[in-house]
């Protein structure tokens, strides 16, 4: 048996719920950023330090974030070089990038998935607390 439940809430209540949800999303995104940092490739630190939380999204700087995330060398298709000519569109190769572990021993491709495996329960607790406490 199925049934639909319809409710009519005031616009003020709807706005308060949306605001609380937005704040909770931002708090969780900040926690995700913090917890994921050890998995992000770190050579000079510029990539990790340039990562930003905007709203409920963690933004990694481009254009190199994509190929770092997928962990594959990308080359200029005409020259075969990782240094592309101006205006060239790089293509993926089957060669894996090699990440240094000097600063981030857990640095790897697909860093969000690695962090999520370790931290998902924590993120769910943070989200619940953020919604409950209205931080």
C-alpha cells in the first residue's frame, strides 16, 4: 500500500529549513576538505593550499586537478609531451602518475574515495550535529 502525504509549511519555516541545510552542507564540506587533505597529492603544497570550500562543494584548482584525480599521465597528442602546446587538448595515456609521499604519505589518485572509506561515518555525525545544533 502506498500513499502520498502533502504538507503545507509556511515560507518562513521552509526558508529556515533551507538555511539550516545550507549551513550543514557547508560544515560537512569543510570537514571533507580537512579529512581529505592527507590523500591529496602534495609536491609543493600549492595544489592542496589552493583547494577551497564554496557553499557545500570542495573545489580543487584546475586545470590539473582532473588528471591528478584520475592519476594518469596526459600528453599533447601531436608531440607526445606532457607539456602541451598552447591551445592543444591533452589526451590520457595508460601510464600512472607517481605521487611523492614525502609530505602526504597517503597521497593517491581518487583521493576523495580513499578519504570517504575512512571518514564517511564521521561526516555523517558532523552532518547530524550541524543540523541538530544549527551551528
